[in-house]
C-alpha cells in the first residue's frame, strides 16, 4: 500500500523512482491466524500486484501433522480473495522457485502467493516430523544431517566460497543501485519541489501545518469533531499523511473531505477504507510507517482497540510513530446502547511500553 501510494507522489511519466516489489514469507501457522484472512482479503481487493507471498508449505505444525487442524484449499482461498496462485512442487529446487518468482512479478491483476512444498528438517533423521519444529536435533541428529549434506566444516565456520558467492550477489546489484540513484538525481534536476518533498518525508523532516485555535469553534463539541477539523489541516501540508478507519470513519470523523478513497487506480488518495478489519488496519499502518516516506493512522471505537492490541504492542516495541485514533471512549456508549468497553481498557493501553497515550479531559 505504501509503495503504491508513494509512487503516485513521486513517479513521473519518464522516471519511475518507486517501482519495487514487496515479498513476504508465510507458513502454515501464519495462514491459520485470523489476521492473515483480514490482510489477504484487503490486499486482493486493492489489487496490490506489487506483493508476492512465498508460502512455506510443509504440512507440519508444532503439535501434529497440519491436517489435524488445517485442510484449507489454499489455491481456492487466495484466488477467491483476488490473488494469483502459483505452486512449486519441490522446495529444494532453487531454479523452480526462481522461475516462480520471475513469473509472479509479471502478473498484474493482483497480488500473488507461491505455495512452495517443503520438508521440515530436510536432510535430518527426523525430516517431516513434528518433533523437528521446536526441538534441537541433538548431537547424533546434527552429525547425521551434516553427513547428508556432506558438510565438513566446524560450528560457525563459513567456507570462503560462501563469502565469495554473497560478494558476487552484492556486486551484481551495484548497477541497479546506480540506476536508481540516477533516477533520484534526475528528479532533483527536473522537479526540485517533488525531490525535496521526497527527501523531507523519507528523512522524517517534513513540516506539519500550522494549527490556529481560531479555526476551531468556541462552543463545546465532540472530540472527534475537533479531530476532523485538525485532519483537514494536514491534507495539503508537506507531510505525506494518510489513513482511515475500520469501517467507522463516518462516526470517528477520521476522513479527509473531497477524497474518494485509496482504491485500485486511485492510489494517490488519502482515505483508506479498511473495512471491519481492526487488527489488519493497525498492522498495515505499522507496515506503511516502516516503509517510510509517509505517516499513517487508523481509527475505530476505543472498545475495539482490543482487536488490534498486538499491533499496537508491536509499534511500541519497534518504536514506530504509528498513530491510532479512538473515539466513543465510554463504558456507556450512546445511541447503540451499552457497550462492552471494560473499565480497565484505558489503563491497559497506557501500560504498553513506548506507547504515548493522549486522552483529552472531559468537561
């Protein structure tokens, strides 16, 4: 999402500064998690054809063979989300994997998942068994595995030819780096203001708008109403600031006016319609922030912060400046009747390390 959005800001007809592909590695366990369904559904809807997921499909979980808990048809699941599906039958065939990746990056209809069939603990005496998942092989198992791979080196000993191979790979990428730097120089020469915006946002030096208290009403109003006014001030500022709500922007008031939304063919827009995907929205904001070049927010009712708690914790652990906006903070929510907001929820968010919490005082 970040790459698509920023490409609309800084690419020109003859200079694609941002055209990189995004890769992720996932496992059987990852695809069982609820957030994988939220994220995959959103990515397919947005037709993010710059995304490739490599699925390490080894049919084993920590407790048992995967068919004890997982019998999904992965191809049908992901094509149903709007993804492309490719399969590598032999996870030890590097050429087959390479060919699949090359094919994936040419597909333009949406994101792609590559199911790579592998054997857990391949080469060890316990290959394909659940015990390899979370237990060391032991001295005999390590020796047997080394014998299988004809590995004659000692612990932590890396042969010179491995270093040489990696150096060759690094050297082979130098021309691509030089090409990209040439694109950056071209942007500076041909469009200095766009270049400066890129530099300022990538380095987190982009300026914020001036907030004039006179622009706000002197009459009492809901905090979300004030927040809505403040958001509008950021729409045209130097900072690339965007985001959205988990299907509650009309209630949260966390939307930019006169903006149809971030959609396929409209990746320049600032309003993200996350749908009822609280966890995925918070994780996506973390990813957008990590990508760099912009700042992002998500919002929902405060009671639903529990659904995104792990993503908020991850933002704190990584010291990410992700922004989470919550409204309707009350144990007696209004026209919809009593809510389920626990009385300890505010303190529980305040207690997360590295998370700064602001709560306007009621009056």
